[in-house]
C-alpha cells in the first residue's frame, strides 16, 4: 500500500513527464516561465482524453449562478487554443481536437455554437458563423505547423462541406456573411470579426483544395474570400471613429431602433416569414477588441495597414480599464460589470508585436502575468476596481493567448526583456 509521500512523488513525476513532451519556454524571466509551464499542464487538463474535445473552462457551479456555464467546447476558443498547442509542440492534442470536429459538424457543413464532448450540440441560441470559419482556419494552421498530409486528407471532406456552407452564407448585397450571433454571443448582425473569420476559413479551404488537386474549388473559395475582404475594407471602416464598425445591420429592439433613428441613425425594418418585424440599424459603431481579428489572427488586412494601426490605437484609447489597466472587450460592456479580460489584453499584445511595438507588447504581457492567481492560473477577467481575478478560473483561451504572446515575442527576439514580475498581491518568491 502506497504512502502519501509515494502518491505525491508519482504525481510529481507524471506532471513533469508531461512538461518534457512540450517545447520548453523560449525565454523570459522566472515568472513567465512558470506561467508558460502551468499553461502547458492546464492544456492537458482541458483536453478530453477520450474524445479530443477542448474544454473552454472547468465548470465551477452546476447551477450556473456564479459562473457562465463554460464546460462545453467552442470551435472559436479551440482555434486559438490549438494554434497555441502547436506552438508548444503539443501537436497530438491539436490533431485529436480536429478529429473530434468531424463528429460535431452538421449535415449541412456548418459547425454550430458549442458542443458537448461527445460532439452533440449543447444548448445554443443561434448560429455563430465565425465558429465554422475559425475551425477550417485552425485546421490549416495545424497542417502548416506539422506538414501532415494524412491529416489534410482526413480533414478534406469536412473542409469541403464546411467551405460550401460558408460560401453559401454570404449576403449578395453586402458581400459579408449574413447576420448571425457575434463571438461574444450577445447580438445579431453582419459582424466584421465574423466576416474576417469566414474570409480566413475560405482562404484556408482554398489552400486545402489546392493540396488535394481541386483547383476549381480552390479558385472559387479564394474569390469569395477576396470579396469578403474587399467588403470589410471598403464598407466596414468608420472614419469618424478611426475604427471598423463592429458590424452592419445590427438587430435591435423597437424602442432602441426608434431612438436611434430619431437621432439620425440609418436603419430599416424587415419581416420574418410569419410577419413579425425585425428592426436593424445600418451600423454598429462600438469599438471592440475583436476588430483586431481583421489582421490578427485572420490576415484579411496586413498588420501594417493604416486602418489596423488606427484600430489598435482606438482600442487602447477607449477600452483600457482606468483603475487597474488591461483591456475591456468593448465600449460599455455590461457583462459582470465590464471588467478587463486577460485574453483581450493579450490580443492587443499580439498585434503590437506584429508591428514591432515590442515595449508596448511587453507591458501588456506583464499585466497578464501580474494578474495570474496565487496558484499560477489565468482567469477570464480581472476585477476593474481591485485587480483580483474575476469570474472563470482558469479560462483555456486566456492561457492560449498567453502562450501565443510569448511565442510571438520570442520569434521577434524580444522576449528576454519582459522583466521580473510577481503575482498580483504576492511577492515574486511567494
């Protein structure tokens, strides 16, 4: 019979063996390296060993009264997570996730909002077209990281069905994907972020098609991706704000619609098949961190484009939390009081790195490190008044964005200067 000390040693050996599978932290100080290793271990815990699906976060409250109900798999989160897995060398977990997506794809080629870990549809409230675009984009990112042609062949039927659905979901009048629910799952519109995800997904599908020898599909999907990109650049830019519109044709309630139109906003009223009115405003001018997705990671516009530089500056100016720092999701965010998030702050760090603003990127990365928990985990949010961790802990997407921020700075040779940090409220040697 094992003693407690023996169980502890066996546990220690097990988790250290998991770290040896991954690439070591590419540099930085002790606190950064510790968080990197904790992220690797956390990825292991959030990967379903039986199915390969990836958990958004561990469920903390079955009644959902003190958490968001995050114990599902979202394709959107997972596309960022698998990219981070591939960067850490954990390509097997990434491959297993995309094998799992085959069980979650609908017959029409779409991937819906979120799923249980057996691939069945979890409670949902509308199509999020960015989910399917993100999954196909992520599949290509995994292939690009591994060069595994057998993986590409296994994914190809799902990619072809998925791309056909994405291409068929484009509004012929605007050139953007038709209205769907946004990535924050709060509103219905032709969202700029969702359009960028679909454009990137179609471009990835085109790359798969050329690999498979289907040049006709490759050309058709590339043309559609180009059309969406042109619509984003030409029709979604809000010069007055120095920002992209968050979306076009935003669905609102009647009272909000009437107030906005009275102030001079453009809009219109549609009717459902049953005759019910649907009120839509032509533009949603809200500044939102997800608008960086046009460039980072989806590459619709290059990061050096003037629009992207101005977009990042508008985000920093309007979304920086005034007391504790960090970046909020969007202007006047009502969710859990409108706190800054870890992943949003790191999203801006990714962009700053891509345009060579390394010191700004390191400051954002330091902020995330400083707001890890005492146990070395990254929460979803940081309390806007106290700086304490808020809501879900850990959020897998937060850790993925951290790993990607580290990887980007390391690739630029700019990681070593991040500087010593400590856990918020704890000395560095705690």
